[in-house]
C-alpha cells in the first residue's frame, strides 16, 4: 500500500533511473492561493525537496513581507478555517461563540494545553523515504505517538495547574475523505478512548469539534509533525514540536520550539 509520499517518490526514482528528467511543480492547497508563486524542483523525494528549501531559507528570508503578501497569507488561513480547503481534515471553525470551558468542565483557573496528534501513515511513508534514500534524519525525543501521549498525560496528571485536551487526528478514524478506519484505531481506543485520566479530556477522531475552536482557548499547543503547528503559530498560539525528524514543511526558524530531549520538552 502506497500513499502520496511513497508513490510520488517511486515515480520520481523510476524516471530518474531511466535518465528522464523529473520536475515537480509545487503550487498551493487552497482555492484562493496565488498560483503565480509556484516552484519547480528536480529531486527524488519530498524530503529532499524540503532540504533544498531549508538550505535556501536564508535567501528567501531576506525578501520583505509587503502588505499584499501579508493579506494573502491571512486570506489563505481564513480559507482553511472557515471554508472547505482542498487539504482539510479538521471541521470548519464555529462562527458562533462556544464556551469550551463549560463544555469540557474545565476550570478557567487552569492553563489549557492541547495536544494535536499526527497521522501514523505519514510517519510510515516518510520513514520509507528516509530508508530508501539513506537520508540523515534528526533523532526524535519520543519514539512514536504513543510514547509522546503517555508521557504528556503522566506529566499533566501530576499538576493541578494544567488541563490537557488531546485532539486525535481524524485520519485515525473514518473521515469524509476516507471511510476506512486506520488499522491502529483499536490500539488507540483501548489505550485512551475508554480511559478516565486526571486533568485530561480525550477527543476521539470522530468528535465533531474544530481544531481552530480549540485554538481559541489554548494556552499551549503540542504537535507531532502536522501542518496544524504552522497554522496555530500564524494565529499566535505558542507551539512546541515533539517529532522533529518528520517535520519537513518548515525551515529552521524561531517560529516553532524544537526541544532537545524529554526534560527540555516538559521544561
């Protein structure tokens, strides 16, 4: 079974072996995106493509952000939050106010941490990319989603200052785009969905609540490797990333906090 990362890489590698030039055109995911700002790359995988971007970030970072470009970025985010983008998994943001403290029975005296889990299939696909291309990758501070979630639950359960909301990725369950549940769904269900943790609210993949509604009450967001981290950072929410090796969609800038080890992460 191949997802977009694997099939994309297989196609590129096959053609390059046949001495056929491969160009990948990268445009935008959203309907109102500026299609004149495309980029062309000749690389063998999405990982190498992003390494190329990392290495050229210093040049790009010197380009000033003019008013029109800032407006385009804001409109792009609004498109994703309030309308159906082409790469959305979260439901649309609710335009009417919802008292989420009351809904989840959380004291307003507590700091709210929201953990947004990532999709396991992407992790598997990108692992294959790394292995086949023999690419160096960063060492993650947690070996997988389970270890990350377990350690975070344990940390929060020992403090009365915090309340943790866990937003499991919709792709673990069935979605409007993919009707089949992930084969790892039952593992999550047994370990988290039917448990009662202290200072923790667990939202199942099928729970109809927008990630962007959670952003309104979130004091701190914890993300694995998903693009939700970039979107939340755009909205001004502090973001800490736990799985650095597969976060291929952002240059090494001070937008996201990248801890060196579990102690640093919880500090």
